[in-house]
């Protein structure tokens, strides 16, 4: 994200012909005039489809959401439409469902982000070795990335069945589950969070590993050569050299997975036995905030309150993303 | 370890391969399991130890999925193709146009507008669904494919990605030479830029297609309860209700996943490259 900030008037790399700066021709033919107009106007024509569509369907809804949050806006009764003042936000603070959803979202978020990024780092460092069939390993890492979350979640739902699921079958060898006393992956917060976090991890480890790998390959070789001479082990190499060198990408993935993780919707929706109820389990064990927003808006038909909730989530995401980015920056900055 | 070697020059050890193979198995396992269940009868779901070999019931299961009432699975597939194709084509066209302008043309406000694009890169649009729904409602689009498609037609990421690629892939001299020859901006886009950015179009196209095909929340909000859902919404219908048969659910999932496995098989190298390069540039 460079080269866009402040550009001094001296164009070195991206210089193109500038209209009206060259030696002035005494008379211009219609053709030259047309070309000049073309050069001056066409850039705006080229960017306008993007900006019009983006303003209409991207930016405007985001701002308009702020207005809706201060209104009563019901899908079933448009006549009730009016200003609500702070009522929606006041209700939010006392809403147990919201705090429960926020708690679930945070729990699943931590269980999914931390192992996800750590494993991705380790896999990337292994993929960074000289390997046979490396293209296949890389493409294999993308299998989960292209698989629809709806489809994979439905598979995991079978895997995490209480009575005959593969997860419990595998855990029975470790003595963690048995036919007489199986783990019910839908019953408790901890169990359902782990199940959902597993799905999230499955989906994104490979993708993040490729992001890291791309960055790792740009680390100059001589940095490692100097370190290897000092007798640094490969494990130390990874944490002392590689990670600090690819810090921007690490921060980028932390930001991405924070923004994505706090909006988790599809996995908790499809994991439910009653898919479209959006309750996140019989007692809301794993209901996330994004799910609750959907339920309030399109099941309870209260769009105003759903908008207020969206704004609250937006602020939370903003704060946590910034905090995580700063934290990651400091962790990586502890070198030398 | 006293050998002065970078990781790239260190051959993978046996443990490296073992670990990577384990991860590969972990990645592929749910897809394999999807296949096993969708080819078997319902008893395969509840076998201990688990059924390991696919059965021969795939066609039976598929026939049931496609003929189920209230699910509209074939309409879902058709709609997914429409939505994903239209979105992909629009993204490629609009984002390459804007990317070209930002990369190679000079105009007033260019830098400020580009900063705006970068700033909006990470805005979580999903949080605006409520207002977006009201907007599409006012436009009279709710419950239509157009409402599903409209918000995806352009992304800030697409413009950013295209700009970054065009800055490096299209030499300024070439643009200038074309201009001296009297080529219009449109002409330059068609004959100079487009041929040079094919690889980037492939990457952005594949990523957009995959993301759009897999999108769930917005299509669910728009098309839930209609008889023309997208394949993901149809799948969620298939998995709802009191009497859910997993051989059906997962054979539906298999069909809805298959197009993307084909995409990965055909364009996997480009996607890998696109993601890895994206990392360097961001």
C-alpha cells in the first residue's frame, strides 16, 4: 500500500504525457482537440462505474446503517417507522442475548485465530524448503479455501455427531470419549466452540500459509546465511529471522482474520440442527453476533435494532483490529 | 546446524514431508468424507468404525436431491452460475478500467481517490446488510437475483489489485508511444493494457468466482423462501427441517462443490500465485 500517499509534483516513474504542458501548437485540428478532451475526460469515465457502484452499494449502506440504528424500522409494520433516539442502543446494553453472542464470538475467535495463524506459519516455513511436488502441496493447501463453507460445515456436522461421529470415534482411542459417555459437540459452549473453531481453522490455515510463503520467499538469502553460521536452529531461525522479516504480512493476516472472525456467520448457522432459526443451539451456546443480527433483522423483523447491533459490532471490530495490529507489531518488533 | 543455507535451499527432511502430508490429508478429508456419504445409504453415516469406502448410491441420492420439493436445487445451480459469472465479468471489466486509470493516466484528484480506495479495502461490508437490504427494497429489487448481484459488481480490492499489477506490467513508454500515434484512451486500454494484464485478470476472475459462488449470508437474506435460490441457499434448505438425510445433504454439497474443484484443478497455479504475490504487495 505505497505510492499512493503523497506524490510530489516530480513524476519519475509514472510520467505520462501531460496535456497542455508541451510547446503550444499554433492551431489545433479537430482531431487534436478531440484527443485532448479524450485524455482529460476519459480517466473519469473509466473510474466512474467503480465509484458509482461502490458509493451506492458499499459506502452509502454503511453510513445509512448509522441512521437506521436511530430509528424504529420494522419489516412487518412500516407504519411504526420513526425516530427512536437512543432506544435501540439502550436496549442493546441490557440485552443478554447480545452479550452472550459477543462472548461466544470472542471465544470462537480466539480458538480459531491463534492456532490458525501459528499452524499457517509452521506450514509456510515447511513449504519454504526445497520440496518435491511443491505445486501439489500448495494447491492442496487451497482445497479448503475453494470449498464452500456451507458444504464443509455440513460435513463437519456429521463428523461432530454425538453418537456415531468420526470425531468421537477418533477421540475414543485417546480415552477422551466413549460410546457410553460420548462428547456432545452441540450441547455445551466449550464443545460447540471447539467444533466451530475447527471448521474455521480448516478453511483458512492453507490460505494464510500461502500468504506467509509468498512473503518468506522475498526474505534475502544472506540474512539466513549469516544466522546459520551463528548456529541458529531452524526453529529459532523461524521466530528470530523469518517472522520479524515478514511482519507486515503477519499483521495483515491478523487484521484479516480479526475482521472475518468477528463476523462469523455461515459456520454457526449451518452447524445448527435447525439451520434457519439462527439461534446458535437450543440455548444459544454458539450464537454469534452476526447470527444474532440476522435473527433480529429477518426473523424478529426489527431492522432498526439490527442496525444498532451492526454498529456496535463495527466499533468492536475496529477496536480489536487496531489492538491486535499494535500487539502483533510489538511482538515482532522485539528483535535486536 | 552450521551449514549456511537459507530455508529455500534446504531440502525438506522426512519429517517435513510427513507433516505436510498429514496437513494435506486433513485438508482433503472432509471432501473425501462428503464423497463417501453421498455415495452410500443413510446407514453409512452411523457406522463405527466409520465407512471408509464409497458406495454405489450416488445416482439415487442425486435424483432425490434434484427432485425434492421445496428445495429447488437445479434452479439453485443455474442461479449460482448466473450470479458468479455476471459478478466475475463485471469485476474484471470495471476494476481493470479503474485500475488502468489509477495506474497510467494523470487526472486531478487521482491520489486522493486512490487513498480512498485503499482506506475502504478493509471495511467489513457485511455489517451494512441491514441498510443494504432497505436500499435494495427501495429500489424494488428485494427477492431478485439483481439484488444478490448488485453489491458484488465492484470491490475496492479488485481496483487495488488491478492498479498494482498494471503499474508493473504496462510500461509507460508503451502507453506514451500509443498516445503519440494518436490512440485514444479506449484504444490504449484495448490494445496495450488488456493483452498485458491477462494473468491478473485470471487471478482476480478465479478469486471472484470462488468467493461469489460460496457467498451465503446476502443470498440467504434475499432469496430465502423463494423458488429460485442460489445453490448455497438451496443447500441450507436441504439441511433444514426435522427429517434430514445426510446422504442427500452431502450429495447436494458435493454437486455444489464440484465446479470449484474444477476451478482449482484448472486454475490452481494462478490462484496460488495470485495469493502469494498479493502477500508481497500488501
